[in-house]
C-alpha cells in the first residue's frame, strides 16, 4: 500500500517532486511513496483509478509551485478549472475521503485562497502548509519526515515497510497530528522549524561558530553554562549547531556555517536551554541530559525529538 501520495504538476514542480520522492522513499521504503498514476489500461476510467489509489494512502502531499494555480491549457484556460485535470482529481479525491492533505510550498509560492480554487478544492486553502526551501532542503525534509514517521513506519522497522498502524479511516492519527499543529496556529512554514534562511536576510555579522564536533564526542556541559550545541540529524541529514550570538539570542547554523533562523533564549535550568522562534511559534529545547534537541508548537504539546546532541560547551 502506498502510504504517502505526492501530487504535483509536471510543468510546475517536476524536479521538486522527484527530489521529494527520493528523500521520502529513502526514509519510508520503496513501496511507501506513490508519485505518478501510470500504466492505466486503455478503456479504464482514469478517475476511478486515481480515486482507488488515493483511497490506499494515509496522507497526500500537494506540491505547489508558482505555476500550480495559473498553469493553462492550449486555449489559455486554467487547468485547475478542468474537471479532468489530474491534480484536481487527486486532491479532490483525498479531501472527499477525509484523508489529510498537506500543501507543500516551493519556489516561494503562496497558498491559494478558497476563492481562487474550484469548489471541490476550496478546503485546501484552510490546510496548514509546509514550506520546502532549496537552501535548506534536508532540514525541511527531515522535519516533515519526522511528523510523517509517527504514522508511516520508516523502512526497516517492524511490519510492512511504510505502513504504520492507524486509527480510523484516511490516516486518522496523522489527521490528529496536523489538527494539533493547526490549533497551535503554526501556519505556513510551521514544520520548517530550522528550514531555509529568510528571503533578504542579512549576512552573518558575528564571527562564525566552530564547526560541529565528531558524532562520537561527549556532551558534558550543563544547561546553566552551555553556549554552543552541535547536533546530528535523526535520518542521516547533515549535522549543524546552535550557538549563542548575543545575550539571550541564539542562531542555528548548518554544517556549512550558513545561518538559519534566530531564536530568543527564554529560560535555562540545570539540564536545558529553552529557545523561542516568536515569528513561527516554535519552542526549542536543548536538552543536555537526554542529549537531544526537541521542538513543540504549543505549550500544551509535549516536546518531540528533532536532532541528537553530540557535543556542547
């Protein structure tokens, strides 16, 4: 069964779809991610084939680029308005079945409004969107995969690869997860957490922090005195680090010393430093006791592990 369905428009996001497909397939297994409706036999109603394939999925990822909404046919009419448009059929089938639909924004695209969409797609405008950026693709993808992995088993873990136990139809567990994010007011880019640098962000003025330590280094500094935390990704993505750049201000850097988001330090105790990205409503816990970086979208939610800490000082 294909647990994750990637919907995309070829002339809009074909390259992004291929990259996303390979990244998710590496994490969840070859049979767990479905991208194209192919090999439809002559005489078969392709609408039924799409509906049947969507029915097998736990979640649909809708890749939206700059031309997703405006792409037209030979007569200049919007393809999204055509009743037989594959993208429209795929998303409408998922919405009709109550399957979670996650808009993935690429190329700096914006979410379409309900008024810009056909009636059977209007609910898409109210779904929390995730932004995938080119510069920080691996970090963005890692956080997305972390959310999906609660309900789609990573490859190599018990049972059929890519299929995790779920409650109810249409991936009910993942639906509850996404609903929790919506309640937290996460909005566009909520799952990007440590994703791409803001457009127009200023160059780093502060001296670059030291490069991350080897993965076998020891974490010995307590939360009361820590100023730098190196981490390694849970799914093999490149390492990075958090470092204090000013009193009560931290920044996250990737392995190439490129700065990502800024955080305000909001607290410390004997084992942790607590950071806040106010713009995105994201709390980060640098936990020196359990050697993990964790995040949450709301104070009412538990922290979720994001990275493993390999060194601190």
